[in-house]
């Protein structure tokens, strides 16, 4: 990508606003079906942002697994092709009766510089993975290997994960509230608006903490809007 | 296909044995994960067999639907490309909150000579579809159009449907017990063995109806095996 | 209601178009969350339309049931206050572990002239109810009385049923595809557009039956639009 | 059983009252958890009553199936030991991903004079079973053989089925509303009270059909109680 | 309330016994359906007690949300009307596909002195809310705003939450085991009996820790009852 | 047991390998259905291994609970009969609407030296149990007593738990990934192979951490196999 610097800058900024705020901004663009539901962070407090790479599993079928399950299969090719800052998103149909990633592959993804792995299937070696330096969001721990429920199939295709459609190249952002898909054409506008929303909410929270009621304050009505603008001028440059 | 006559003959014969029997034979080949679960016939008593064509829906996402939802979309292209005897299998992730096929497209599939449509999503115009001359197996009736829950995406790709992996070209067979996927390399062997199993079960059922106990009879033990072979010689050619 | 004749006329016409078509028209008004899901007709082939009356059950709680469960409770008051053409919609939270209506109350609703009863809870006396002259849509048969899972609570309040919000006075329409809620301000416009849509689909179906492909035909493109308009002129007045 | 005549008489009478009425009577004895939920009749309109025999499946485990799955296993022994009028109730943990009975064993149960088979697992050969002379209530059709999900384990032990505890010897009664368990010590009292309740409901239904309101009528208040008693005297002996 | 001192005293004492013990005592009064199931504390270890205030959401419907979703809606009015020690309980039908409360409103509830917020819907800003000084029990984190799944509707009405009926004014108590509803007429008796039960269990636990078997000890049989009474006399006043 | 020393040694060694690894080894023996799914540790980080003892609950039924629910019931007898190192596994049908064990019985199990309690039902007194010295794996916290959903029935019988069949005497092993059943005839072979697999994975993880790609490394291909063997020689005896 020619524009790597900007890309990295964007990724970093996306982790400074909450998934909840970004979700609210996408809703203003008419996008309500962009949350990957039913997944949790292996380590609470994880935050990440990055471009989607994708991996699709088919339901387990004995003859297909014999052909595609072992060796340098689609799952391993997906991991091995990750570039720094990317997020590997897996379609496991919400089936949690086996792992879809474990400690070794998660470690390899970390070493390759990936930002996160997101799967709506199970996670093996959950305790070890929680200690790694890469964010892993998953549908629940399970000790069994992939092949109990899945055939690793193909990579870099559009998928569904946790009820959301994900295309390679989509922006994926996650924190303790969940994981969100942002269509690339909207990402800069949504990020800018989210930063502004978080400034407003910081102001509102301060007022609430000081005892103000929320009528007219949240969302900002005319009177509080004026005070907010004054408050903005008091912020130092670094805030 | 060069071998059309044989293909048609095979399709016809597959509808003369039950899905339950074919399933038992596939199990003997180690294949247990080949049933499309959670679907029902629009008209009870439907039976069909044919080669799979596939259609994949992604979860509804507003921006993607705007690009791919309307006009001559993947769903319509799938219908319009069906050849006689084929079965269109749809991946709808078991999501039944909208129709995935309705009366007009089902009628068009019938006119094109398709053997069946199988979807793990909803069915619109269920009462009209039940009267058509094509088998439709579905996850439940729903009045809403496709776009409420799905984006029509691509055709002729491997999919999951009702928990089973389906590849284009797989044999698909359905009756009141459900829908089954048969990998093409196994179809002739499985069909032959199924026909033999049904002959045995016809014999066994006659004995049970006449008052015999099942120990040693079902499955055939040595003594009953002999009697079965005698019984076979009494069958006329057309049986 | 001063306008009873028009009201009855409207009700009758609403049963001449399918729920699927009405649902498609509501979607054009931005209304996607108006289907009562997970309910089935006690007798297949039932069709109805009418204004909503509502009944709300609370989850069973022993002390509340002692106060409100017996005698001329909210459930019975709801039935006894039904007017001709009305539809009683019950909020049972999708809990099917008891009946929420049985044969005697359904019969009384029929005698009072109600158009239908819709519940996302269970149905008692399912076989008898299927033979009545009133449409009953329900979440599944169950032999237990109401009090096993519910406390009859209040009537004529906004409710949720099968995942849809229903207000007293909303139009409710049902057929084999399911049950739909139509906000009163939209009902005439939606009905008119639905009738036109069904004329188009009748034309389209005729073309499909005669062998036409669907590209440009469904939905009507420019060329087929012209032919459709010609076809319209051939219809007799009574069609 | 020494008292066979009375036993047969009881069984016959239990099929003349509805499951819904019997359930209401059991509730008067404090028994609310006696319904086998989530099962349906292979043939709508089926009614049966009989003493429970039981069969328990364990979850499928490959090593246990190798020991106990084949040959004259617990499932077949259960069928082969059925006596006239008995009902075989199966514990399948609500797991419907395989059949738990098929046409041959159901036929054998019929020939042995069993009243019914009840399973909260799947049914194989559903279309054939629907035509037999024995009632079969099941959790849904499925083509796969038992061993896909279950190991046949033991017979004549207490079990859970459809959420209800069933002991060998319990009375089991079924109709289109579902299946009910009646503890033997209560059966005569419950049956008598149910017959009286149905007489009352027959009277009430007549009044409702004739236009009476339900307040004071259902349940019978003082005024209607008197009229009911008069009406009773008008019944002929055979009613 | 004239009796504020007693009320506060009661509230405080309710947090000194466990929800499990209170639940056992309510069962002795015949109350088994008083647990709000499927909710978890935003911060493990949270304990609270207070009087219920209620808020009801309807299922999302686009036309109703347009009328009632924005501005000083029912949700905000509910928060703004909370009095010290109250618990806001929300009916969200167990639908977790959006937040039903977030950090700003939770903070406002805290500032107003509310004891807790309980919702069977989702929680936004889960990480921030976990750090607040108010207990929040919820159905799971979700980043989306309320309007994705709900219309805020009315306050101070009887509701269902997590399968339990809740009336305004009911006592609500929560800890790591879950959330419980106590009907006000029973609260003093239940609290007293719970305190006694916990004394007994403290004694029993000591004996178990010291190696005693549980037969005759748990629950207290005659022999251990006597020893328990002796032990009671050894307790200092402050215990 | 004559062979106590070996038994204890085995138990200890089973806790030094992960459940995930043991699961992979069982799969090599054709055993895929040996995981107890849907349970979590009361205290994250718990690890245990031991021989199964079993306890079976029936679904709650009022008349049966009256007979078997109170006093020194099956649940208490199970606890009181536990021997050092044993694991009590409970069949609760995945029903989590009540506790199936609480702090006093868990403490008694600990005092008796049991290794763990595993239940697919609810856990009472979750916070206290988390602090005990015994591992408890459960389906979720719930404050209600056992009798809300269950009748304690019998002990030392084959059961199903979390979808797995468990026989008394089976080896049960648990950690943060879940709980596994190991048939006794396989345990030594599986343990040995698991230890070898973990050595390999330790080597592989070191290589991945050092930057190696996984192709040919995981699983070990010819080249890496050689290096692994060299690496083995560098390990000190105590590793």
C-alpha cells in the first residue's frame, strides 16, 4: 500500500475511540448490521483495529476433511500470509464445538505483526492465548481440534462472522463491548465524527459527575451546546 | 455432460430408495455429516434427487445490499442458470427471518426443469409454492423479502446448508425424512447397496408383520439370511 | 367507529392480498420490523385481517397469580370485550410451556365476531380449535393451563408479540406465511400498492409459466412494463 | 397383572378425555411438571394411553457404541419386551440429529400390541411410520441411524423425556396437544374428575355457542352451576 | 416514605445475606419464580438491594421509534426520576443485540443515588460501567445503541425481566449468584429467616471444615441442632 | 485399590498436560465425542484430574421430589461417599435454572479429598465456591436450590453430562479449555503421547517465537523433525 503511513496512523487512531462510539456513528450512515456478535476477548481490556483478512470453514464433512484438513491447509495459509496490522476474521458459523485457533497459530500471527484474530468459533489453549501480545476474540474456549466441526476451506473471500458480513479489506475494530466492521469508504468520516462525539461525551460526563441532570444535556441541547463550545476552548492542545 | 442418459437414470433411481437408507449406506463409508438438518418440504410427500448448484447469501449489511441486492442479483442469476434435474441449494445460515425464495422464482426453477430448491432460510408464498410441481425444502415460512436478513452474494461456490457442506455437483436427495448430500464418487455404490438394503428390509417387514421377533432377523442373522435368499428367488423380475 | 362500512370494506380487501405482498410494501415505507414471527395457523390455509386488541401476560409468579390468575381475569375480560372484526393479540414472551388460549375462549371469541386470535404462547385443545370458524395463530400446542407459565395481567396496552411491537388499533393480517402488523396511517396506501403489485405478479407468473426468463421481467423492466400495461387493458372489470 | 380387565378398561377410558383436561386435573394435585414437551404425533389425530416402559440412550461415544451399539442392543430388547397396551418412552436428551426409532421397530412394537412409542429424539422413516397402526410421538424426522448421536444403554429405568421425569409403570397419555405423565396413585381420581370436567365443558361450550358470555359461566358460577345440574338430568344414559 | 430510616436499614441488611439464602427462604413461602435469570454483574463481587423502579422497551419498530426513540425518552425519564436506593429494572425481552444502558446514564443513576440497574438486554461501554460505583447487572456487552433493537416505551409499569415478573416497589437483591425479586409483604420475614439460616450455615460450614460428615448436620438434625444452640451462645454480640 | 501409588501418580501427571493436547490424542484413537461442553471453572486457572463418580438428577416432578428430594438424598450420599482424588460428575441435562451444588457440599467434597465437581447444571454460592480448594466446573451461577428444577435420583450409574457420556471410573480432566472424559483403557497411552506432543509443541513454539514460519514446522515435517530430535538432546533431565 502506497499510503502506509496514513494507514498506520488511521489504525492507531481507531483504537483511541470506543467501539460503542464508532457503532453510533455508523448508525448515522444507516449501517446497523455491522457488529460481530457473540464473541469475547481472550484477555479482557483488549483493544485493536486493522484491515480484515478472511478465512472460511465449511461444516465438517469426512471426505472433504480428508482432502483439505491436514498439512498446510487454508487455516495455516491464512496465518502465514498475514501482514502487519491485519486482522484475521474467521467464519465458523457460530459453531463452538471445537477450537478454530490455538496457541501456536496465534503466536505465529503475533510474530507476523497481525493486530488480532476474530472467530465466531471456539478457542483452544485459551489460558495461553490470553497471555499473548495479540488480541484474540472468540466464541468460547474448547479443547478439541478444528476438524471435529470444521473443514478449513478458503481465504480472502467475503464471509459472515457473528452475524455480520465481512469483506477482505474492511476495517475491524474491537474492545470489551465487541467487534465492529467499518466499510473502508466511511472510515475517515466515521472516525472524525467519533472523536468529536467522545469529546462531547467527556464534557457531558463531567457535568453529570458534577450533578447536572441529563435533560437537554445528553444529547446536547441549545443551552448546553453553548457551554460545551466554551469548554472546548479550555482544553489544552494535547487533550 | 456426455453421459446424460446415465445421469438421468441415476437421478431417477435415487428417488426410488429412501433418504434414510442412503444415509445408512453413507455411514458405512464413514460419512456421518451429510444431512441438511432443520428443513421441511413445502409439500409433504415430496421426493427428489439431483446435482447441486449453489447460492450463498451473506448476512444483511446495508452498504452491501445497496450494491448487490437489487436487479439481476446472484439469487436471480442462480435461478436463471439452472439446468434440468439440478437442485439449487442455498446457504442462508439457518436464518429464517425472511424469505429466501418465493413463488415466482420457484416457478421459474420448475419451468427450467430443476428438480428441487433447498434452503435453510425462510420461504415466501409458502401456500402457492406447495402447489408447484417442484420440490422446495425450507427452514420455515416467512413473508419478508430476502433483503431483510440477507445479501445475495455468489453462486457455484462450496457452501454450508443446514449444517452440511455442499459442493457444486454433489448429489442431493430429499424426502419426508430430510435432505442428504452424496459425494459423487460414492453415488453408484451407495445406490446399489441401498437398493439391496431396501430389499432386505422389505423381507424383514413382511416377517415382522407376520409375527416374527426381530432378534436374528433385523439385522439378518445366519438363519434368516438363508430364508431371505430363498425369498429373493420368489420375486418376479419387475419387483 | 363512524366509518364502519369503510372499515369493514378495508378488512375484507386486506384478506385478498397476501401477507408477503403487504410486507414488501411496508418495507418500501422503511418498515422491516413488523412481522410476528414463530407463529403458525391452527388450521393451514387460514387468512384474516382486523384491528388489534391486546392482552399481556406477565411471567408466572406465585403471589401474583394468586391475586390475578383466577375468576374473571384479564384473559377473560379481553375475550369478552372483543368486537366484530377485531384481532386479539397476546404477549406471551414466546413462552410455549402452557396454553394461552383454549377451545372455550376461542369459541367465545368466534361468537363475538372476532377475526382472529394471535399468541406467541401455546395453544390448548389444538385439534378442537382447528375446527372453529375463527383463525387462531399460535406458538405451538401445549396441554397445560395458562397459569403454569403466565399471569394474565392487562389489556389494551402496547405489547410485543413474536418479536413485533403491536399497539391497540394496529391492523393485523395473517396467512400461511405468517402474521403482519400494519400501522393504521399506512394501511390504505399499502393496500392499494399491494393490489397493484399482485396484478404485476399475476402477469409475471403467467409469463414465467409460458417460458419467459426473469431478467427484465421480474421486477418489470422497460420492455415488459409496456407489455404489462397492454395486458392490463385485456382484464375484464371483475378481475 | 391380576387386574387386567380393570387395567384395560382404565386405558380405554383415558383415551376418551383430552390430555388438556387431564393436565388441568393433575395441576389440582400440585403436579405441574408432568408434560413431555417438544414432541409431535407422526400422524395428527393420534390418541393413546398406556403404562410406561422406558429406554435410555447415552450421548454418542465411539468406544461405548462399539460395545453396546450393534446386535440385539438395548433399543431392540426394549421393543421386543413390550407387552400389549404399553407405551415405550425414550430418553434422547432432546437430541434430534438422528433417528431413535424407524419403521421396522415401530411395526414390531405395533405387532406386539404396544399402545405407543414416545421419543424426544428423531424419527426415521417418518412417512411409513405415519401409516402404521401405532401412535408414535417424536421430536422431528431425521434420516440418520441411532448411532450418529446415541448409544442405546438400558431399559426399565427412570428417565427424563421432553423435560418430564418418567418412571416405568407411569401412565402416559397423548393427543394433539402433547403427551402427559400420570403417577399411578392418582390415575383413577384424575380420570374421574376429568370426565366430570369434560361434561361441564361440554355444557359450557353449548352455552357459548348459543351466545352466552363467559363471566360466571366459565368456570361455573352459582347460577350456571344450577343450570348445569338440570342439564345433566337431561342426558341419556349413553352420553 | 414516612418510614425512611427503617427502609434504609432494611436495604442495608438485605445486602448482608446472600441471594441464594433469600431464594431458599422465598421457596419456603411457595415462591419459586422470583429469579431474574441470564444476567451478570458488570463488576464481579457487586452486591445491592433496593426497591424496583421499572422501564419497558418494546421491540424495535421504525415508526414507533421515530415517535418515541429520541430526545427525553422513556429511558432517560426513568433514569432522571430515580431516587436514592432504588433499582431500575428494564424489560428488554432478553434481546441482547444492542445496549440498553451505557456509561453516561449509568453515571447519572449513580449520582442520583440509585442502588443498581438491572437489564436483561445488552450493556454499552461495559469497561467504563464496570468502574462506576453503581451495580449494573446485564445480559451481555453490546456496542450498538438502544434503537437497534428497542423502542423506549413506558416507566413504572409491571414488567418481565429475565423470566421474572417485577412490579414497581418490589425489593430487588443481587450478588454473584444472580438477581432476586422479593414481594414487599414478605421481605421482613424472609430477611429474618435468612439471617438465621446463614447463622446455621456458618456453624455447619465450621463443622464441615473440621471434618464432620453432612448426614444429620446439613440440614440440622436433632443432635446437631442442640450443638448449634450451644454454639449460638458462644457468639459475641457483634457477630 | 491395590495400585494406589500408580493411580495417584497417573492423576498427578494428567494435570501436567493440557486438556487440549489430551483431546487431540483421543481423536487419534477415533474418540471425538469425549468433551463435556458448556461448563466453566468457578475459579479460572483451575486444573484437575481424577476418576469419575456420578450423580444423576431427574427433571423436577412434584411427587418424586416429595419422596426423594429431602433428607440424606442422592446428592448428599454422592458427596459423602467421595474418596480422595475422585471427581463427582453430575447429569443435570444442561438445565441451569437452579443450583446443583453449593458451598457447603462443595466444602465437604474438598474435605473428603475429592479432586473436582463437574455439573452441567447451575452453581449456588458461586463466589464462596470460587475460593475453595476444590475445582468446580459448572453451567453458570444460579441462586435457587436444587429442587426448583431437579430431583436427586441415583449415584454411580452411567450418565450424560455436557453432551458426553460418562461412566463411573472414567478419567476426567479439566482446565480452562474445558473438561474431558478419558476411557481408562486408553489413559496411559494417551498420557504418554500427550507428553511427547507437548514437548514437540514447546519446541515449535520456541521456533515460532524466534521467527520461523509454520509450514513444515507445525506439524513437524522431515527437516524440522531432525532439528527437534537434536533439541531434545539438549534438555536437562528435569525438563
